[in-house]
């Protein structure tokens, strides 16, 4: 390993990362999330949370959801974790 290269530049992380919790939703729950995610009268925060949970249910990673939605990674992790509780 070259001295100028750190762990991050090689794609390795010094800290272990917990796997994202898988999300499964029932049909009724899924429909309710879709209404919230795409409803015109839904507040911004609730809409973003519902869209985040729907994307997680499709199997997308927290990093990808955060990047595509413009949310912070910590926010995506938090919302995903709350939904699975």
C-alpha cells in the first residue's frame, strides 16, 4: 500500500458499518405510504419520509436514497430504523 493512500481511497473503511434493516410492508401499508409520498396535500417532511421508506422497501441502499433525494445519510438511516421498529 502506498503511503499516500489511506483506507478511504482504497474503498476500505476503518469502522464496521451495520447493514441496513430490510423493510417489508403489507399491501395496505404500502398503499398508505404511496398516498403520503405522492399526495398533493401531504407536507414536505412527511412526503420525503414516505418516499424514503418506499425506496428502502424496493431494496435501495441508504446511501443511494440519500444521494437521490438530497437528504442526509443520517436522516435516511433514522427514518428507515423508525419504520422497522
